[in-house]
């Protein structure tokens, strides 16, 4: 099952008895805050769930696949998620319902 943000909001709204607008605001603010902390170079850990961090990718040489021309690919920062132990256990346990 693939789920987008609207699906997440709908499921949490049903479970929590909060309105979709309230849940959407909480989800949006949560994602924004995580992105903000990562943009500052911080790690963001949710105990039992996992850790969001930033991995620095060095610049490198590449090839344009259309022209074969050699190009320089700039260095960049990539967000990375490392699952926590409890999340891994829940995934492997295969809980059937929310």
C-alpha cells in the first residue's frame, strides 16, 4: 500500500478524533520542523521510531547520458533516515491493524 500525505491525515483523523484540518496542520508542522533541523545540520531522533540525519555527498565527475559529455556534479547534502530498533521490530512482527 502506498500512502500520500492526505491518506496519512485521513487515517490519523479517524483514529484520533481530531479534524482533518487539525491533523494536517500537525503533520505539516512536524515535517517542516524536521526539515528545518536537518537544514541546520542537526540530527532529529524520535525514540523508538528512528533518526533523520544529513549525509554529505562529495562532488564528483559524471557523464551526460544524452551527449556523453563529461560534467561536474556538485556536492550536496542528502536527508537520510535510519530506523530505530522498535520500528524494525514492529515491521518484522507484521502488526495487522492500526
